[in-house]
């Protein structure tokens, strides 16, 4: 599989958004594509681009099949200029009905609260963070993720990072981290109330020493 690893471009944002929606399993709890697009943009795309100092995509025959972002303390974020006008996404979220709004608020607020608890007291232990990492379903098991991961680790080594962290959860492929030398530091359980029942999610924080 002739995979090309390269820097993030503006035209990559849309396929990255699709990969995020797929790996997030958004269709399991949000049916409307417009809401999914708005939620992914505001929960993932905007904060990732605003914070990350390193980013790479993996492409195969010109198609984006994987993405990784990381941040290094003390370095200027590199991808803020790739952000667009998100007014339409914000307006779409403002038009949610009561049930949709409750789901969105629970997902964002409870997840953010869990992450805040997981990092509390550890903020100064790390020089970097793996901000986001995903591979499309058809590319999994073909070492695409490992290639992206190695690119980020090379960046961290070049910038003298000793230890990084990553947030992940049971809705993600957290097993990748356990198989690649990450150590789980803590976990926090969140329970979301969805229209079709409750969803329990375990949120984790892992560390990796370089």
C-alpha cells in the first residue's frame, strides 16, 4: 500500500471531518447530517486547529485515509489559518430542538468535565499532547496509523519533548495506545442520556515517555 504522509492542507479539512464523524460513531446518537457536521466542526475541528503545532495526513491515491495532530508547549499553533467562518455551524447548533440540544450539551459538557478531572494535578508533567489521531475504516490494520504515529513522535523528539499525554475513550481505538507503549494513568466514567437509552463511556488519560 503506497501511502504518502504529508502536512495538512486546507482541502484536507472536509475528509478529516468525515473521518472524525466515522470514528466518533456519530450516527449512533445523531441522525441529522447537518447536526453531525456542525458538532464535529465545533467539538473537534475548531479546537484541534486552534491548538495544534504539528499535523499530518496519510493519503492513498490522493485520498485522505488518516490524520494525526499534536501540540508542543511553547510552540506557536500552526493550523489556525485553516479555520473557516463557522457561523453556519454555530447557527445550526442554535436551532437544535430540545432533545437534540440536551444530547449535544451532555456530550460536550460531560466529556470536557471528565477530561478536566483526568488532567487535574498533572498539567505540568507533560511538554506535549497527542491532540487527535484517527484512521479511516478501510485503512485500518495496514500500518497507516503506525506511520502517522512515528511522524508525530519524531517531531516530539526533535523538539526535546520528554513526555506527552493523550485523552481517549471506549468509543475510540484506545487499544492502539496500550500496544504502543502508552501507560494509562486514570479513567473517568461518563453516562450520557440519549433518545434511545443510556450510553456509558470510559474516558482515559495515557502518558508516553520518549
